[in-house]
């Protein structure tokens, strides 16, 4: 599955399994209220959720994905083919579609790292060796930081 092997999914979700995705269609007047996803869907622990937008934003009105974290609220209405990854435990909703139709693929990832904060630390740190490896003088540091990331995954993984 292309989603599983995508570098951002690998860095952010550290996937063990990806559950069976579903396609949601919202027509005029439809919405999905504020909720957090079930802890298990289709026998997969839902550590990370994803929404893959299938329609261009100007083909429908409303239908934004809204994710409310403890610190901030984020609103997404992205071009077709764009995907949002977020902690499945975060409160989220889809605003009412006021015209047109909104199609999206939604799914869930069981991560090798159960704790969302630990996944976030690893995702942020994973940028370090990528950036450092672009300059030969930092090759050794890039290798060492990559090793530290793998050590954290070993320590925190289940």
C-alpha cells in the first residue's frame, strides 16, 4: 500500500498495521460531529488516523476537516490527493457540506509506538539526519542522530 511506505507516514506514524480504509461521501447537508475515533476499528488499534482528500476544494462548499487539539484547532480542505495524518484520539469533525459532494478515504494506523507524544518526538527528530546528510561535513552526525532515533524506537516500541 502506497500510504504505508510513504516517508511522512513512516516518520510520523511508524506503522505496524494499516486497517482497511473506507470511503466517505458527504452530500449537501451532511456532516460528522465532534468525536474521537474508537480505540480499535476493524481489529486495528487506532493510534493515527488519516484523511485522504479525493475532490478538489472548489468542487464543494463546506466539508472541512477540523481537528481540535489541546493547544489549537486546525482546519483542512486540501487538494485531491492530499492527506492529513493526526492522532486518532484527538477530537475532530467534518463541517456541514453546503453544496456539491465531498469524498475522502479515511483509515487508521496501528503504530509501533503506542504513545502519541513519543511518536511526535521521533517524527521531529527524524528531520535531523535528513538535513544533516545533505552536507558531507555532517555525515557522521547524521549517522549518529539516525542511530539515536532507532534506539528510541527500540526503547518505546511494542
